[in-house]
């Protein structure tokens, strides 16, 4: 029997990360091993000229306080019988979580998606987006009310290695009689007419490739893979189609593992993670 995969759940103990705790417990029920990491940002130095140093006691007290908050979050959401390892660290949250995932050989990071409104996310620290940029690991960002495996999901497929991996991982996320839309977004009409001879030709070729991918994915009998081609801005089109189909998960690939690629991340993943009110799965190449 293969070793179970390790899921790393990132939380700050606040209600906006409640979904991440539920998600970790849910994946553990599906056969994964899960552990929690919480990161306390270092306290700022008030005046370098005065050489004010934060004592080890203060730092340790901050970690102990965060640990108690996270323990209470787990008890509040899952009850007192759940046992899970909680690792509290000090550092920059995204970088520290990324390192913890590498140390644990985690196959997935689960984190809170943050506030629902776009303006709130832009004004906040966008921790989920920073984790995606820092970690060479798939990241599942979930809203606070996330509580069960998705029944309807949409995968943005541009036929890159990352998008194919996103489709495979999305298959592992759904349960029961589920539908996954394999959605390719066609370029604007003016681009299509110059490059491919128009939308009809593009759509025929894209649908053929999507059907081939659906066959290669070999989904369970109860999971239906539905190829679909949309047109327009990729991020906007995926968000719109997810709303139309009442999807509970959007999965997208990100662009490569290099530092520049991770910092740029890609307009599709960035737009989706910032605007989505449902769970978002991002998968690097």
C-alpha cells in the first residue's frame, strides 16, 4: 500500500481560515495525513538606532498564544476528539509555510481564501496569493464556509502540463456523482481570425483535444467530464462559467517553477484567486 500523502493546512486561527481546517480534516478522511502550520510574523523593530531587541521570551510567548488560538479553532470546528500536529513558527507567513511544506514533503497546501469582496482582499495582505507565489506545491484556497468535497468543478485547460495536472488533482478532490467541466477559453475573435481561421475552426480543434484529455484522465464511473469552449478573457470567463454552473471549485495551472514565473504568477490565476468566492486549486508545472 503506498504511503498516504501529506496535507499541510495553513491557518492564522481566525474565522476566515475556518474552511482550511475543515478542508484538512476532510482530506484526512479521504486517506491523507494532515498537519497544521501557523506563522507569527516577527515583531517589528521600533528603532534600529536604539538597537531594541525582541527577547526570546516575547517571541516564545507570541508563538504560545497563537498555538492556543489554533487549538481552540480546531476544537470549535471539529470537536475535542480530533488529534492533529500543530506547528507554530515565526517568520514571513508565505515563505515560512512554503518551507514547512517542503520539509514535510507535502503534496498540497490548504489555506483560507480570505475575504469574499475583492476590495477587502486588495486591502488585506493577500496571504493566499503570496503562498501560491512562494510554494512549488499545489495550493487549495478555500472560503470560510468550505465543508465538503465539491460535486461540481471547473478546470481551466490550456493544454499545458500544469493545467493537465490541475485536472488530475481536481479529480481527486470531488466525491460521489460529480461533474467536472474541462474548460478551454478561446482568444478574442480578432486574434482567432488572424491566427487560426476563426472561432469554428478553433473550437473544433479544442473540443477534440479536450475529449482526448477526458479519455486520458480515466475518471471514475460516477464522475462526468464535460468538455467546453468559452471565449474572452480567461480569468473572467472561468469565473463567469463557474457561476453559471454553480461550481464549488475552480482549478487552474500556474506558469512554471522559476522565481520570475512565480512572482508574475499569471493573470489567470491571479484574477481567479482574487475574485473567486468558491474554492480555488492552483497547480504549478
